[in-house]
């Protein structure tokens, strides 16, 4: 079996993954600052590390996964003030909204979500350690980390301190000695949440919370620290400086950064107006389609979001599910495990297709979680087995069951084949909305199958009138609901994909 290799942002190369504590993996990923709805950029990052966790578990590792929640921050305070509400209550409600959006997308929760507001004492303790060791200083109620005191600053991002200093300046109101120094503690301001400290009432800086939480809940050093590529500098660089200066221990062994998502080739930003919230996207697209779209790009690469890309992901999923249904129709066995000795000569060809697929899939994922290559192996497997089944009318049901079990097991490592959160009421309302679009003068029955049948009739009429644009629009809208439209010799039919 190939050793898992991952790209370490700290060393700038692929390395064999060797956990510090044998079969146990400790992983920390920077979480959301909860001041607005979760968007598809968040989804991209947390999908990536969910998939990474799932594959590590597939490999037999026991994974402890921590993801923080930044619930004390300038953006939160500003948003709460705009609504004239308490900042901590505002962030509490936002946390639930953001995590629920990821739930609805089918992204598994981390094992623990420590909050900044609940870790204040620990942060104060680490800040005091930094002051005592000469790495930090107090200045009129603020506390700053002295970058020049940490000689290896820049080792993650490759930044040069001299070059950084030449372009840096101290902003009005800042009380630091050097432009590169960053805040560990901020003096209290009117209308902001604050806590008592040895330096006066105030609140923590952003960077200190992750150093504190990871050290507290995972111990140092731990195996994997992850986050979006945009956090590499200065956030992750500052985390390393704080944690290693305070404790004298290495921080994280492997650093992993996910590529930043673009939308139709452009960076996602408020100024452009192309930020897409997860819940808004889920109104039009099944969660599994969105996840499969993410899986089609290797986690370190920047995926480009577009409707065409979602359509392409949906077509790929349809092919996978059609194959799954074919296998299910040929066997009623569950969880079949076979070895070479169990397979007769006449079943060897199919058995070797299955084992070859598993090997190719694992080889791809062992190469820095190369999910698009793993998906390509899955499609090649589907092509081969479909070809085999076309010439073997009665395949061995045990070997077919082994093929199905392998498909499900490996697919789940990519987040496929999981129970989706969409409720029956959600489906009914979504189908009704499409129904009203094409049959505005009719009252829908409320029965999903009946409404879909009527929509297929409208589509057939459009096809007969050669109104291909209308026929394609109906088909696309139905498929966006999570159904597949198949045109057969007996007419069109709808099938639920999940």
C-alpha cells in the first residue's frame, strides 16, 4: 500500500504523512468569523477538510478534528452595532446559522467548536507567558507581539522581515513599537464586549485565539493545521510565532491550505457583488451536486464556480447513480467482502476490475488527496464494469455485491452516498415552485410524483412543437431539484438521484 503523501506548506514539498501519535491524528482548521451568512468560499474550505478527514478515517486513522469559532471581532461588533444588538448575542445566533448551513450542505461537523469568548482566560495566560519571556509588551492597555524577537518569523509564508518593514507603517491610534508587531490584547472601547485582564479591560486580538485553542485542545505539537490559502499570512504566520514563542515547542507538523474559490473567473468579493450564500445556492441545487463540484478540483487548486460547472457535476453524479442502481438490481447481498481465494476463474475478470479500481482510487487520494484523479478512476471503473455486464447476463451476485460495496465505501470518502438533510416538505415546495413557473394557471396537487408527471407532459408538448429551449429549461429545472429526467421509448421518466 502506498504511503499517504501530502503537500506541507511549511516545507514547500510533498512529504510522507507520519502522525506524531501513530494511528491518532490531531487536526485543527481555522473556522469562521461569524458576522454574516456562510458562503460558498467557506463551503469550499470546510468541504476540503471534511473530505481529508473522511479519507484519513478510511485509511484507519482515529482523527480528532477541532475548528474554532471567532465570535469576538471588529466585523462582528460593527454588524451588531448596525442592528443595535449585543455583539455576543449576535455572534451566538450567527454561529448557529453558519454551522446549520454547512450541515445542510452535508459537511460533517468537527469534533469541537471552541469559541473565542469562552477561551479568554487561556488567551490571557498565553499572552502573559509571551510578556514574561520577552516576546510581547504592554503599551497603554494594549499588548503587542514583537516580531523582531522571533527570528524564524516568515518561515511558513516565505515573507522577509526586512522587506515587510520597508512597506509597513503604524496606523493612527496604534501604540506599537514596530509596524510589524501585531495585537495580542486590545484595550476596551465604549460599546464593545470586554473582559478584565492584568493590562486592563479589553478583548483579545484575532491571531491569539487559534494558538491558544489548538494548544489547549490538541496539545503541541499536533499533526495538521489547515485553512484557506488567504490565511497563510499573516494569520497562520502569527499563530506559529505566538505558540512556539510561548511554549518553546513546535506548533504543527503539517500545514495544509485550500485553494481559494473564484466565481466565473473572478475573485469573490462584496465590491463585485458575487458572494453566493450557501443557503441561497441550496434553493436551486442539491447539496450532493455542490459537494461533487468541489471534489472535482484538488483541494490545493482554486475551483472556479459557475452554473456550467454545477451542471457538469450533476451529469457526473447521474452517471454514478445510474451505475449504482444497475449493481443494486443485480444483487441483494450487502457488505460483501471477497479475497482472491473466494473468486472462481469465470469471475476473475470482474473481480480484478474492482480491485484495480480500489488501488487506483487509493493511489490518487494518497497523492495529496487528488480527488479529481480518484473520480476519474471511478468513471473508468464504471465504463469497464458496464462493458462487462453487457456481455455477461448473469454475473455472480457476490462479486456484484463486492463491486457495489467498494463503490459505496470509496464514494463516501468523497462525501457521496450520504443521507441528505432535505425534508419531504422542502421537496414538495421546491417542486411546486417549478410547477408554478410552467403551469401558472393550474393548482398543483401537492403530490411530488403527480406534479413531476405534469411537468414532463409540458416538456413533451414543447418537444413536439420543437421548442427545444423550453424543453431544456424544464429538464434543467427538474434536475436542479435532485431528479434525473430520462427519455425512453415509452416516454420520459423522473428518477430521484438520492
